[in-house]
């Protein structure tokens, strides 16, 4: 079924309408070109998405994919991916999640599931080594994500939705253990298909191309992560919440619906206070040496604590300094199955609409005692206000106005980084394939103050750096590694010694490397080297699978996936007009006395298109399609298949 190691060699197409499944004929060329995860999901979706569709209709496709490093024991390698057409944005969304579900799916014998159709009644999809069964899920109706997983019981991995998914809140998420497939409404798509849960269980052992070499790589890689000041220091000590303080210092902390970049009482919601007053212990995904999860107590239970995005957007961005409330809300939103980022962004927008006298939703900045009730009403679409909030900021701004301060990109609410304090991050928000996502944006903010200290306000070099980071992060996700492992790509001394001569030189020089980076971005095959000390992902993937891998090959895979997703989005209507930010970020100065404190969108966009090999309208040039092998793609589902009832 495959000559490569690590893969099971089997992907299943599951028809919820007909209650049957068949093998989906992925071949080794697909594995070589896309690896797995999001890349393989994009390749599958390309055959299904020919034009605009109803994301909440039966024609939408839900693709769940594992990755080659799943079940390999490599550090931080438990990631799996879910991709579909988003009910929030109308374009492709993907969510990369941790927890045990991806490993369980692989041990059950599957590299992925392609889910089509719609069940007449609430259903649980049960995946085992014996096949796939369709189980009645009506007894789980209305149950929270925690209740659902508890009632399903057993040793299986689980991916479930809560009330928000069942009621098709446009930003409903899916939950596995306590990990969220969070962005873009994946939970709503499951709800629209009457798919309450997917369970997976098996004991299939993985075969690796070179196990002895892989074991050596795992050991060295784990030691590297533990020795790095970010992955071995900051993240285990404070989690992602550690970023609140440097975001404040660099005017990157979104405050009062992104009208400001800092918050006077930021310390009250900081990682330091979270660790001092509320942390019970650290926790992490399977095989993860970083252990960044905060375990806290809510209602007598030890549960996952809030990440940076939740702290920032339910804290400073709505003028709330009550950390205990945020901890409680984070748990409630996970149980309801709602994306904390889009929920918080929608609340903040409604608060500003009320402040400006445009729409009185009963929400006000700084007055937050009623938010638990509001969240429950949104999840159940209880009342007119809740139904409007469940639509997200873009649709609310379509109805009420206020587009200039509706903080979304392509319809997806922005993450917690205020881009007028980090303009490269602003570019990434606008061009990201799934919308206002900090990770799909390329996360250039890590260079612009949250790791290194490259000038955050200069546009110089930011476009090629964004492209390179997007391609790298795309490829790392396809392989199955947590994106936090990319923090260690830069030598630790650049973080631990910010004032050293070497670090200061790197910060100064990086923006001027745009020309060199542009060549590498356009012809990544030139990077036919392995630098295992900086990017262990390449040697690990090769040892696990047997697929020849270099830095250039890895970047090719990332760029191919990114361009393919743009190609699919074009079928869904995306063009240059979609690559925008709210006017607050491009036209208004964050600091009135500094004319650099806005995102120079058009200048950056022109450089980005050129660096990507796209034309001035944001369309992929034929030569670029040909370079990545995207000009002639066969139809996967027309290959031979094996049917099963």
C-alpha cells in the first residue's frame, strides 16, 4: 500500500449519508509531495472544491489527516489536522491540534479520513482496525465536550463537539482531550453533518525506514529543545502566557478592540501571575518535552488553563483585568466547544458598537460579569443578540457597519497581536490563507519583539521573511511537529543574550537579507542541505519515512501546500480584494506622534506577491504553478478504490 515507513498506507472516504466507507486512493507520490497533515488535506480538497459551496451544506467535505511523525516518538509530534470550508469565512480553514487523537487514528490503521454527506441523526463515527462503524449519538445531544468524551469512555482517541457545534455557531470548534481544533468553525461543520464525535482505537505498530537512526535523532532533538531558552525555559515555566509582558513592552498587546497596543493593568493577566497564583502543574501532549500547558483549578477540577490568545483577548482587549474570570471562561468555552479567539473578538466588536451608539447588545468594555451567561446563550443561539454574536464580526459589521474596527481578516477574527506594533505580523494576517490567524500569518512577531528584536515598524525585508516563515511552518505542520519546535531554529543565545554584539548584528542585518531570502523562496530547491542542529525535522522525517528530505525539500513542500490552498481559495472567490486589514490598522496611527505605527499594507502586499511568484492581482502565475507541480493534477478519487459497508 506504500513503500514508505511511518504511514499506514490507508485513507478512508466516509459517506455519512449512505453510512458506508471506501478506501481513498492516496499514492506514494502524494505522500512525497505533501507529506501529510494540512498539505495532504489540501491535495484532497482540491478535487472536491470546484467553486463556492455552502460550508454548512451536505456538499462540504471534512478532511482529518495524521502526519508521518505521529506515533514516531519524536518530540512534540502528536499533531493532527482537520481541514474544511469554513462557515465563518467561506474559504478553506485548517486546524492543527495536539492531544492523542492523531496517534490513535494512526494506530487504528488510517492516515486520514475524508468525510462527506450528512447523517439523518446524530452520529458517532467509530474507527478501529476492524473498519469504520456508524453508531447512534442521540444520547449525546446537548452534552458538553467533556461530558461527551466521558460518556464515550474507553481507551480510544476522541474528537467531539459541544452545544455550539450542534447549533452551528460559525466559530464552533472540535475538542480532543482538552485540545481544540479551534479556528474557522470546524465544530459547526461537524454539527451540520450531525457528526457528534469521531473515536479511534487500535494497536497497530508503526514501521520506520531507519529506526536506529530515528532513535538517535529523537534523543538529540529532545535534548536540544530542553536546552533552548524558549522551549526549555520560558514555555515550561510560564507557557504561552509568558508573552503578555513582552507584548505590553512592544505595543503589541491588543487592547480595547485593537484601539491600543498596551494595557495599564497587564500584569493582572500575565503569565507570571498565572504561575504564581493559579498554576497546579505543567502538562503537555504525548511525546512533548516542552510541557507548556497550564493546569489550573475550576469548580474543583484540574483543567487546562488559558493560552496567550485567550488571556489577551478576554483580558486587555475587553478591558478586563480579572484573571480568575478568564480561567473560568476558558474552561466554559472549551466545554461549549467555541473558539476563544473568535468569541472574544465578536464580544469586543459588539462592545465598541455599543460604545459608539450603533448597536446595544448589553455588552460594555470593562463590565464583564454577565459573560458566562452570554457564552451559553451564543452556544445555544438563545435570543436575537446571541444569534447575531454567533455570526462573528464580519457578518455583524455587514449588518450594523463599523467595518473599519471589525477586527478580522478574510472574515476570521484576529489573534491577540496588535500589528501596528509589528507590521510584518500585519502583512501575514492579511495574506494568510485562512484569515486572521497568527500562525498561518507566519508568526513574524517572534522576530519583531517576542524573541528577537528586529525593527518591528520597518517594512524592509518583512515580505520575504513572512513567506519563508509561512513555508517553514506549513511544512513542519505537514510533518506532524508542533510549531513550538520551530522556536529552536534560531540559536538560543540570540534569545538569552539580547544585548550581545552577535544578537544586535543579527537584528540589524535580517531586514536587509530580503534579496537573498527572495531567491531562496522562489527556488527553495537550491537549499539542498540538511542542518540537523537547527532544523531536525528534515532528518527525522527522512529516517521515519525514507523520503529524501533536505531543507529545500521541506520548504518546497510548505510552499506547494500554501500555493495549493491559495488556488483552492481562488475557486471560492478569493482575490486581491480579500488581502486586507481593517482600516483602523492601516489608516490610523497607533501612536499619534509616530507615523510608522500603522501597517503599510499596499507596499508590503506588492512585495509579497512578487516574492510568492503571484501577479499584481494576487493570482498565482503559471510558471509558479508549474514549478510546484500544481499545473497538472490528476483526480485522486478517479483512481481505483475498495468499497466497504
